[in-house]
C-alpha cells in the first residue's frame, strides 16, 4: 500500500501577491508631517521605517485621527510614539493563505512584507 501526498493547489506566496511598498516615513518624523503626506497623497497608510531603514510598522489615517486638531502636541510627537500596527510582518516566502489568515486574525487591511533583514519590500492588501 502506498500513500501519495497531493501538492496543495494554492501555493502562491506573499511575494507573488504583494504590491510596491508605496509611501514611507521615518519613525522620527512628526505626526503633522505624516498627516500632510497622507492628505496630499490621498493614501490610506504609510509604512514606518526605523533609523536603520527597517520596517517599524504601518501607520493609517485612523491612527492619526487623535492628531487632527493640529495642536503644538502634533508638531512635537514623533511617529514612533503613535500607536500603530507593528510587527511581526509577512515575508516574501510566506504562503499567501497563511498571510491572509494572519491579516484576518489581526484585523488588518494592509500588511508589510519584509525581507529577512526587516526591510520593507512590499505590501499585501485585503
């Protein structure tokens, strides 16, 4: 008696389905600057980079909602101090089905894809 394991039909990876990472901002930029970029671009999110250029998270319009009043506080608040979606992130070799399930479990509409050094190489969207 022999057992044959069939290959899964859905073997797409996150790397095959990801989009260009798009707009990015340094984690030391201010909330004001992040809002200006989002408003002028019409984008819904920004990838956040740390001082080494690695992906530090994803910042959305919803995360910036408390800063809409544009007070002295927003001029001094760095993006790193704003609560935003942080890792873990998807990798290019991650199965798309697993990435989709992780996004669903975390309630994410977009999820950064990083290389093995942590640099953003793409973005998965719902």
